[in-house]
C-alpha cells in the first residue's frame, strides 16, 4: 500500500497542521478575471471494521490492501487545488491528492486533475489534460468529504467506477427559464483501479433547477491491459498448460483435460481487449431541510467486469446537524466454474509432491479469480455536525451483507461471504 510511502503518522501530523490552518483561515477570495487561487480539502478519518476473519474494508478497490480492524488510512486524504486564470477565457487547473493507494498505482496517480480550459463564451467550455469523468453526481467532489453529508460515497456504487480521464471534453450549457441544462462529451483514456482503458469516450446530460439535479451518462472504453497481479496469474496458467504438453504420451488422458481446464480458466478471467460500458442515472433533491439522492449504474464488460449497483440516501438538517441514512447494493453474475483438482492428478502421474502442491495453489488462485464477484448490500446511518463554516465532524455506522463469493470490493476476501459492521469517525475541512 502506498500512503506517502511512509508511516501514516506523517499524514496525521500534516492533517492536524492544516486543520489548524482551516480554523484560522478567512474565506478564500474567488478568482475573477485573472490570477492565482489556491484551495484544498482534507479528511482525518478513523475506521473500525468487524468482518469475516482477514477481510479488510476498502472505500475503493484502487486503495492499498489492509487486514481489517482499525484503520486510519481508509478514509483519510489530503488534497490541494491550484487554479490560474490567465483571463476570462483561459484557465489552468491542477488538483493533487494524497491518499491510500494500491501498490500497483504510480506516483502520478496522485494527480487527480491537470488540465487547461478555454471558454470562448459563457456557455461553452473546452478542456484538455487529466479530467474527471463527469457521468456521476459526485464526480467533481467524491474525495472532498466536506462537500457531502455522509462519511464516504457509497462503496457499492463509487468503489469501482472510473477515476480519471486523460483526454479532452467539451461542455455546452443553456438556460430554460429558471432551469439550467449541461451537455458534455469526452474522449481519451480512462483509468479504472490502476488499469488503463483506451480509447474511452462518452457523454452526460445534466438538468438543474428548483433544488433538483438529474443526470444521465454513458461511457465506453476498451481495456488495454490487465492488473499486474492478474497478469502473473495468466502467465502461470499459460506456463502450466504448456508444461503439461511436454509430459510423456501416456500421461495425455490426465494431462490433456488439465491443460484444457487451465486454458478455460485463463479465458474466464482475462478481460484484456474487452470493452467496458457504463450507463448511469442519478437524481438529487435538496430543499434546504431534506436532502435526497439516488444513482443507478449498469456496467457491461468482459468476463469479470459486468455488474449493477445503486443507492438511495436521505438526510435531514436539524440545526447544525444533518442525520442521514443510506441503502446501497451491488450485484454481478458469472458463469459457474469447477474447482481444479490438479494436485491429486499430478501425484497420480508420479510428479513430485512439491510440484503438485504448486500446481494446486495455481489452480486455487485461478478459481478464486474466476469465482469472486461483487455482490453485497449495505445499510448505513450517521450524522454530520457542522463545527465551523469549512469544517465538520461525522460519524457513520454501516452493516454490510456479502453474498457467497461476493467480496470483490474487500481486501483479502474469501469465497464464503458473511456480514460486516463498520464504524467510522471523520473530521472534514476545506481551506
């Protein structure tokens, strides 16, 4: 896991210093015309999870692995945004975020946004660089805890969606009375959990008015690689299948079916060069007292990439406190796969016990990759207390039911499924 490549206590100290700065800071000026503007956000979070043994809670599958229990890194993050407006038409924007990341991520993944924007008029914007994918209601601010009432975006929905687009987008806005419409098209390469998809293209349509926001979007992209861990598995299955072909002819009745099983297992998990399609619908309604939000997505892709997910959140403001509840779920389906029994078969052929054990471990890993999917539902309750104009304190309790073989959103899951309870406390601030 990468978290500043150092002890997380370093992040704690940095967050505390910025916490003090946020307490003392005045409202930042808004850039008009030209000039430089610096802003930032952060969350100091503490999460404790009781889950099946060895399972670790993740808010996104691009996070570093953990073994469960109490974690500081899961919900903690620190972001800095730099805006430089050359004039009313040209602007450069960079956003950088430090957070828990997978060992497979690059240092450059800390760059969330880095783009130039051109606005020829008030209704048209062209951007190029590293951008957010704008198909989801919280695309612009899902890492900014201060911007939403709950402690984290629902994991079933936001835990596996695209995180960045390296490319261009064009946005056109227009007014219809008191309502505003926004249409956006985008093209480039997309990142999903450390894996690159290219070309990626899509669009979204958003309506805002009278406290109601509606958004629909679609995005398609083609996988150009698989994760390093999966590539190691695919290489191992290929080598195992090729090695079986070198056994003496009398071994063919046993070795042949095993080789075919290894090839079929590899094909069932290899999503490289397949196309992923995200279709999304979202609605949010804010009366000032009540906040209601819901989103649905249907993802169609390769043998291990298709699922459906959604959530509904309801919050109510009571003075400086917002109480809320969330119901979220995700489900997917995969073709049944038989569990390999390669170890006993190789012993029957007279191979050494160590070789048979290694082959069985390879088969078990392949079976795990082919069987594990996203299938869980969560009920959450919590509260947000507005401490200061740019600071809040949150607490949230989640209860998650994971179906058999449905723990793909977790760190170190088994195929057994089960129940998990998570309690989180977080201090959010913006400066």
